[in-house]
């Protein structure tokens, strides 16, 4: 991770168009995750943790990591499509991982958490759930580390409005944003040299646990910033095409950093 941003509002004139673009990439990434999930079960029904950690991301090369609330899924998919269409950057959406929580939990529960009568054993379900959360959380951290920048789409669905101290409901978002304060900040050249669950179980559907969320370390983004970024990059592309020069998708992010006066390391 090189830099993190916080975006509090999103709106699109061509929502359906950009949603289709974003959906294509989202489905591709989810298919990769689903495929690896199916390969994680050992012959005895247990999960191979080492295999899981090594197999999550080899096929996924993303520039931008999007963090969002489950309720904003379609909005974020459209935003990913807009980023791809406008700047050519590849986006990874965090729900590609935490959205598989129930599937992974079921794999473990079916082979581990039942008694001889086929009923779930509460303690075993909790134990299995703790492992699933740790595995998926580690997977999220690995992807944040490999992406050049993270954008937290912070709508009222993510953080409860009208409160002096922002309270967040999703433990996944809380973990992701917390880690952006702690995870190592890479130099920009590291990315340029080598281009590169908010879902709850049935028994806890009504459980909402709120956390204090500190986003002061994230650079603020607005709709105006996104439009200025787009316009600046379009002018740049026009010049490049006029003079037959080459441009890379990484330079699109440079224009965002320049706009927000991010000091390049």
C-alpha cells in the first residue's frame, strides 16, 4: 500500500453502463476466490490453512483496493467500472473475500461442527468461525499490502450518521481501515518496477456491534476530485495520443496523487 483515500459520496450518470464494466471484473475475481475455496478442503474434511494463504491471490493483479459496506455493493461495482473505463486501472473489491464467509463457514461446519445426529455443536461452530474470520482477515490484509492504493467508500451505510464519533457496524471495514494505519507504506517505485464480511451467520443476524472508526489518516476524496482527476487525465491522454507517446495505467494514479498533493516516496 502506498496511500489511502476516503470517499464519502458517489453518484453516476451512466450507472448501468459502468456497473456492467465493474461487474465483469467483480465476477472474474469472485470466480477465482470460489475456485480456491473448493480446493481448500483436505481429504479428512479439514481446511489446509497454508494452502489457503498461498493460493488466494496469484491470479489477481490489482492497482486499487475498494473497501465498502455490503449495502453499497452495486454502487462500488459501478465505481470500479468507472475507474477501469476512465483510467484503465484494475480494482479489487473487498467483498470478493468477505462475501465468501458463509461458504467457507459451511465447508467447515458440514465436516467438523455437527454431532452424530447431524445437529450443529455451538462451541464447534464458534471455534470454526474464529478460524474463518482470521483466514479471511489475513487474506484481506495481503491484498491491501499488494495494491498501490486503497479507497474507503464511506457512505452512511458504512458509518452511522449524525454522531460526533463515527460508529461502524461492519467488523471487516473496521479491520481494513485499522490496518491501513499499521500496514507498511511502500515506496511508489515498488509498484512501478513490477506492475502488478459484513455478512453474518443466521444466529447473529440481529447483532450489531459498533466500533469507533478513525479515518483521519486517510486522504479525503470528493466527487469534484474524481471529476478533476478524470479531466486532467483526459487532457494528458489527448496529448499523448497526439504525439504518439505511450502512457501506462499507473500514470493515471499519479494524476490523482498530484491533485491531492500526495508527496511521492
